[in-house]
C-alpha cells in the first residue's frame, strides 16, 4: 500500500512538472479587483501550492475530529 502511494505521488509530480515546464509564457490574471501579469508557470505553482495547503488543512481537521470522537466515545460508559 505504501509503495502504491509513493508511485502515484511520483507520477503526479512528474506530470505536474511537465505541465509547468510547457507553460512558461506570461498570462494576465484577474483576482478580485487586481490584475497581475505573471508567467504561467508561477500561476500554476501558486495554484498547486494552494491546493496542497487546502488538502493538508482538510486532513488535519479530519484527524482532529476523529480524535475528538474517539475521546468522547471512551468517556461514555457502556
């Protein structure tokens, strides 16, 4: 199982690297009221980083909720 996760992770990273390398031209990005021109590679990296951070936050909150439920179930008498 651990090997499968590692292989999937490597494939995803390689595919992401290929996509980023092929998208180096500048693009104009509109976010709320701001318009910024940046290389497409930078926009993709920012988006990937934001997705990673969101995934980590969801995982941490899920673990925290699970730990809290386990603690409550241990406190309740059978």
